[in-house]
């Protein structure tokens, strides 16, 4: 499993609308045709900064291509456009790729607890 996150700013005063959009869109298909899987997503927001985190099993480019083709994601991204501080072009693969390259956060570390089983 790998974790990735992107961040973007929304216009001041639009946080409630953006929160509603991000909390209530229909989920995408979780598995790509070639078997890569989106395991989960989390979205955080504070003071107009949105952070979207994804956990995946497989290739990030395949997951991103798959998500870009999902009608629910296309609709969400289209509706978000008017609230973003920086305009983006999600109408083409090149525009989407440019946005994600700019918005991708650097993964610094992941720590996972390891628990030993208790003997009987």
C-alpha cells in the first residue's frame, strides 16, 4: 500500500460549499480494469487549504487515469473549479497531469504500529 496526498487552496468564504461537495460526491469504482486498487481516501480542510489523501495498491498513474474517467469524479472536479484559488485545466490528460504534479505533496514518512500477539 502506498499513500499520496495533494493540496489546493479554495477561495475565502467558499469553504462550506467545498466541504459539502467533498463530503457528498458518489464514490468512484475502487478497482481499475488491470487490478490496481484505490483502498481509501481522506479529505482534510483548514482555512481554505484542502488536502486529499489516497491509499492505493498498484500504480499511481493507472489509478489517476482510472479516476479521471469516472463520471462522479469528473462532475466533482468540474463543480470544484469555480472555488479554486488557482485555475486549472482538467479537460485534457496533460492539464490534469500538470495539476497533479503541482498539487502533489512530498511524502516524508509513514509510521505504522506493529503489535505482537499475546501468548496464551
